[in-house]
């Protein structure tokens, strides 16, 4: 007996796969799902990196504070500038080893960031003797006899502008270095009239082979010389003292700049996360040429040194790509076209680490968004974030200043 299959049955048996249209639809759905998943994971990972970096900075600052309390000596943290800024010592000059790309030019990008930090502490004070003699130009020539330590600390960049010197030691006033020494006053590379201070016939431009330093009377300035400014006591008005002119040596005490603690290595923030030093609130002392980004804690746990008067220090953590695009702390309609364009939108999340210098307290908070998103000066729909009925002036550190903790 023969079995006859109908044409319809044969067609059904032969058709067992997807059609081309069905396959394209399935692939499209799969691509959409993968895209959504990858985007969600990237956003989540980016937010985690920002939060991790913020907690890392907070923990590092708290660690320095605890070290100071335990050691009963100042301890602190130094932020290290990222390598793409060739001016590593912030002196505005292309020094040996700073020309990374070999173009003979000191490359300093528009953005300044730091992505690593290290523990620091003050080294022991150095003491010695010096001679003072008038130069006839309202300055005094300070000759250091065989003071090898002075040269050594200068070479290690511990002796710099801002260094404090007490003359005479124990009983005298404290002075502050306001400029580093060089005989090339006009910076032309030639020994001009009035520049040969030691009458050597050679243009001396650094302290490594030049042991004659020039001290000015308090508050007098002369370009290019090492000068001292009198440090006033905030509690009472004092008259600036006159530098003595003596033939006998005068003892001095010098406070060196903080140095990296022994056996300490820099700690890096998570990959792609930086401290944006252009958008934040940082000590004015950090803006001076040659200044190191140091924060020192006293044995009481409070901030000490030049940055103590800042009150609040806000470290803005951001994605490195956002800092390279010079984006502010929040999305902002920079071209005032009524829309926040893609190039005006931050790629990553942001966090603020705040240090209260008077108490030593450290907190981590989110960035307060800009309410005037379209930059029209009017409170539009959806812009009243805190519900007070007012268009608040942009303050990215509002959460930090009012005490709201990061979620």
C-alpha cells in the first residue's frame, strides 16, 4: 500500500527554519538589548568609580589626620599633578626632564588635574649662621659660609618661596621667602649692569653653585632676588624690624617645606577619575607659582599651614574626559541656545569631597545641579529642584555646605 503525501504536507515538512525577515528582526532585537545592557553597565561602573574615588580621597585625608594625632606631629597629603602638564614643579619654566614630547616648549594644557596623592610630613628644621652686610640698595647681602645643607635642600626643592626663616634664632622675628634667587633680573640670559651681586663676573641663576643670598627689608620687593617678608602676628600690630648690620655671624632657624614620608608610594585614583583643579574651591596659596598642593593636619586634627584659612576646600571628582573638554561642574547651556547639547553634557558622574579646615571633618556629597538649565535667567518648568519657588544661583557645593551626605 502506497502512502501519498500531499503538496501541502511536503511544504510544511521542508519549512523548518527562519525566514530572512524573521532573522533580521531577531538580530535587531538582540542588538537593542545588548546596547541597553552595555550602556546601563557602563553608567553604573562609571558612577561606582566616581564614588570609589571620592571615598578613597576621604579615607586618605582621614588617614593623614589620624597619623598627625598619633604621631603628635604635622602630617598631611600632597596631590600630584597629572603627567600631561609638563610643568611638574609649577615654576613656569621648562626645567630639565620636563620636556616630555621634546618640542622645546613648556606645554601646559588648559586643564589642571590630579589623580594621585601621597602622605607627607615636615622634615626637621635646619639651623646655621649667616652674615649680613648692607648693599646700598635697601637690601642686605646674606652670605652663607660653607652651608652645604642649604644647597642640598634647595636641590631637593624643599627650600622654596614661602619658606620661613627666624633671624636671629629663638629671639628674632620670623620672615618668609617671597622669591627665589637669580641674578638674571630681566630674564634675558645675559649678565647686565647691577645683576652681578657677588662680583663673580658670572651670571648665577640657581642656588646649587651660588651661596650668596639677598634678603630684603620687610615688604620691599626686587624682581628675581631671594627676599624675606615679615610675618605679622594677627593678634597685635607690630612694627617691621630693621635687619641688623653686624660683623659677627647671626644664628638662624629655617622651616623646610613638607616632604614625602619614608617608604610611602603615591596612591592612584580609579582609572579615568581625576580631581578637577579648575572647577572646585581650593586654597589661594595653591595658585602661586611653584606651590605644592599640600594639606597638613596638626596634632589636634585640624588643618594647619597656609591652607588653614581657606575654611572649606571642595575637591571636585570628575571623569577625565569631562575635564579635557573644560566642562563646568554641572550641565550648562554654554552657547545659550536654549538646549543643553551633547558637547555640553557631562559624560560621567561627579562627586564633591569637602574638607572643613577648622575642624578637620571630611564629607562626600553629590554635586548640586544648575537650576537654570537653559541659561535664560527665568525659573521655567522643572527647574525648581528644591521647591522654594526661586531660581537659585548655581552653587555646585550646596549639598556639601548644608550637610547632605552622598547617596
